[in-house]
C-alpha cells in the first residue's frame, strides 16, 4: 500500500479483524435461529427477543461505554470489548432456554457496542490523510466479511455439531485473538496528545516515528475540551445540527439493515428454499456488503462521501422493492441478496467514515459511539417489526417494500449532512 507505513497497515488490519469478529458474533444468531425456534418451539416473534436483546446491549455499549475511549483510550476499550464478547459467546454455547440466551446476547452486545466506535476512530487516526475514509470503510468491511466467514462455517458446523458448536467456534476464535490485541495494537496518538495520560509524550513519539512522522519536543497545552464531557461536546453550536442528522441517518439505515441481517435465513425458508439455500443467501448478502464497502471507500477519495452514500441508499430502496416482487428462482434470490447487501450495508458502513470526519479528536469516539447507539434503537425495532410481520404471514414483497422506506429517509438525511455540514473549512 503506497504511502502507508508498517504500523499503519498493521493497525488497519487489526481493526478489520476485530470488526470481522463483531460481524460473526452478531450474525451467528441468525444462522442458528431456524434450529432454535424448532428445538425450543417458539415463534419467530418471540425468538426476535434474542436479536433485540443483543442489539439493546450494543446500543447501551455504544452510548454508555464507548465514550470512555475518549477518557481511557481506544486500546483499553477494544480489549475490554473483546473480553466481554468472548465470555458471552462461550457462555451461549451452554444455554438451555431462550431466557438464558437473551441475557447472554445482551452481555455480548455490550462488548460489541463498546468496540465499534473505537475501531472506526483508530482506523481513521492511523491512516494517511487522503485515505481516511477508505480506512474506516475497510475496517467496517470486516463486519460483513466476518458474517460471511461465519455463514461458511455454519454450513459445515451446524450439520455436524449443531448450534452449540457455532457459539463455541466463534468464542474460542475471539479468545485466541485477545493476546495479539494486547501486544500489537497501538494507542491513538491523538488521544495521547489530547488527554495526556502517563508517559504520553514518549508513547506518542514512538507511534509518530513508526509512521515516518517527526517526534514532538513537548506535549501541546491541554484545552478545556480535553477535560470536559465528550458527550456535551456533541451539542456544541458547531456540531448540534450535524449530530441530529447523523443520528437520523444511522437510525433509519440500522432499522432496515438489521431486519435484513436478522431474518434473511428465515425469509428464505419461508419462501420455500431449504435452510442451506437460505443461509447461502445471508452469506451472499454479506459478500455484497463487503464489496460495497470497498467500492465506497475507493470512491471516497474522489467523490463527496456523504452524497455517494445517499445514492447508495436511494438505489437500495428501489432494489428492495424490485426484489420483493421478483425473488425467485434461486439465482434471482442470490443475485438480489448480493445487490441489496452491496447497497444497504455498503452505504451504511460509509456513515462511520462520515461521523469520524465530522467529530473532532476530543469527541470522536463519543460522537461515533452515540451515533451508533442512537442508531441501535432502529436496530432493535427493525428485527422486532420484521418478526411480527413474518409471523403475521406478510408476503416478501410487502416486507421489503415497508423496509425500503427508511432507506429513503436515511438518503435524505445523508445528503443534508453533505450539503450543510461539510463546508470547505471542515474538509
């Protein structure tokens, strides 16, 4: 990667891998849902509590825990989040009831929610200036990549070891990753300079020189923002309107995205496909999402990112309506999943880069974390509404038409961010 140092590449790859585990951790429940609803004899509407509890944990993790990354450091939050996820996934392999699974999904969600904002912030801060949007979208692309790998693993593990084997596989893989995060992942230089913890100058200079940048002779003066509340900073006069627009875009895109990621296997089964085909559809959705994020990141250095996301969202709404009407035969089902994943999650992942660009260093992780956290209200509601609609017997067309509407709203809000918030001085 021309213009990148070894430390920058390693940091970006770690962010990608951690994001992969987040994607696998979230999507594993959708892969095992058809087995568990049958084994525990519960309806889709009731089982949606397992989806929603995990998303509620992610929401609280993003709102209540992620902001501490602007106080304690990005690396500490990433370690704590990985440890929480690992314990939740391993514990889920031994549950005996839906109630137990709901509790552990909430616990796992806390860790995921705490991590996502720090991953985006760290990827942005360690990338060369012109590649920051690409770095964030590449890091976020780990999420669908992890879901894709989990989908491939599900096709092998579920027939042989059942749903417990899936939880054990992902949990043990997360456990193996922990010591590497501790030893190799750097702390944010910007955090060290703004918050100035112990040995901040020496640590910052070590990371600066590893990036080919000159060391500092002394730390900069600590401003009021370094000691104030990062959450309060989100509502300063220069950030308030953009904060509300970004929250809205996250909310509506989360609403549709998590309906899709939670219920694609069940929708496929309900449409008459075997479980293996339905899981393949979910896998291809995430393949499309990965390439959508990479494509968006590549164009981000050439086109205004927020406007490009708005185009992705508009096209995704149109594709969802068309797919709802023409979702058979199997090849059309697969092609629709790839294209919708490309547009919906490709555009959604770009919102992380928009948020990291919009917020200043002293409130960056808090800003991204709160955008994710507010968005999680949509992520909780989407699967719940989807479960009710599926249980009520609504057609695939009706379901996809309803969930196309939030994408239109997200497109409008993202365009407003591009037009009103990213003036030349903020570029």
